[in-house]
C-alpha cells in the first residue's frame, strides 16, 4: 500500500499537533513495511529525502514571502505532485488551505481527511475568513472518501451539521518518566515551584483567563508559559502582564524538554476550548502532570474525573490557593497514564488509521 500524508509543514515535527501525528504515524507504518511519503514544506529545516524509512517530498512553499496566502500555494503544489504518483491513499491532515484544491485530487486515489477542529469558531478570524472556513469544511467533506474525527465532539458535530459519519481516532502520546532536571536548571526554575501553560498564543486557549486567576491567587510560585509571543495576541499578553513571576519561554518543540517542564510543574493548565483532542493534553497526561483543564466537552471526554476544571479567573485562583498534593493526585496521575497506554498509545493510533486505510 502506497500512502501519502499532506497538510502539514512536514517532519520531523517542528511545529505542532498534525506534524507530530504525521511523524509517528509515518514512521510506524513504514517500519511495518508500508510505502509512506510525507510532504514537507521547502522551508522546513530538514532537507533530506528520507526520515527513517519514510520518503520525504519537498514542495515549494512561499509562506515566508506571501504570508498566509503562501500556505494555499504550498498545498496546491503538494496536490499537483500527488497527481503524478500512484498513491493508494492520501491522508489529508486538516483542510483550511488545502480543500480549495480538493477537485484536483487524483480520481483513483482514496482520500482520507482528518477534519481537525472547528476552525471557523476561532475568535482570531474575522467574518469573511469564518465564512471561507465554513465553505472549506464543506469542500473537505464533499471530496473525501472517509472522514476522521480526533474527538467525539467533532464526530457529533459532523453528524448533526453535515449528516456525515466519521471514524473517531484521537491523537497519541508516549508515557514519559524522568529524573532529569537539566531543563529546569537551564530556565532557572525549581521542581514543583511553578504552574505551566503550553499553548499557541490565541484567545480561545484561555491564556489570559489563567494569567488573571494566577495573579489573583497571589501565589509565590511562578507561571511558566510556553508558546510564541510573535502573534498579535502574544505581544498583547507580554505588554499587559510584564510581571517577573510570569515567564514567557517562547516556542519549544523538543518533546523531552516539554515533558520535563510538565513533569515538574505543580499544576499544568490546559486552556484549549476550540477544536478536537489537543495533542498537548495527551502529552501532559503521558508526562505525569497534574492537569487543570478548561471545562468543555473536548477536554472532559478525555480526562473524565482525572483532572480539575476551570472556566473563569476566579476558579483558577481558587484552584491555585486550595491546591494541596494528596493521595487523590497520585490516583489521578496513574489513571491518566493507564489511559495513554490502553487507548492513546501511538501504536494503537497507527493501527486504527491502518484499519481505515485497509477498509477502503
């Protein structure tokens, strides 16, 4: 079986969730003997034509010159290249800038699309952009043979809004255990003396809600925030909250560094409220972090009773002020670890994708 993966900036992961999925899925399937190709942006720092046993195709990406418009051209270049190959399966991760070209997909190739989150709900987008994203969602559904939902919430939405069934396959993670504290030394922080946020600087990730609650708590611990502040919202946060106790560490993609930060945090705050199963949530569960998540159906389906929840600065404040490590915390951490091993291991996730591929 020849499988192509498009819709990401490429592997190895140097950006986010879909890149993480593409990396683990492609490596596992290629190691099992499948012919897997991942499409990489020409701007990706990894310029080789092989990653482990995975084929890499580099396509021209003018995003550095054209901004967001460059993503559409990059996706077009990937699809045009796909047309010249004889893939059995094209796995399309997301649809924001690629579904506009869906009519160009090769007719004899089966198209599997991971529908990502509800992109048009993101507050950073204006009315016209949201209108386009709704249309892009429609195109992705129309031109796909099979739809993948990475959360039950997305699956329910597709059923209700589009009368379309989809296969539920979440993201994966790998259980992490460490005694290494080198990362903490690098950032001049002490074990269990800080609260942690790892997220893109966007309003719907509730970073400001967490910051306000943290400041109201008057905690002596630091608040460490990992994520690029080069966005307009990131710049706003740095300007409005210039406190020495709030550490903005910018983007970090090294999974070992992220896992150390999560493992040694007092509380890991997960503020994501839009989209499906966020990869960083599963990674927090896998790394032994004690999680306080934004209360919504996406997070509650994954975490169930094995987390605390917030929906306002006051609740964040109260959680910080009242937090005391107890036996219940140890049970919670163990339960989350068991979930990762039994339901969200990358091997299980890859098997679920393979089952879909073989089925069509």
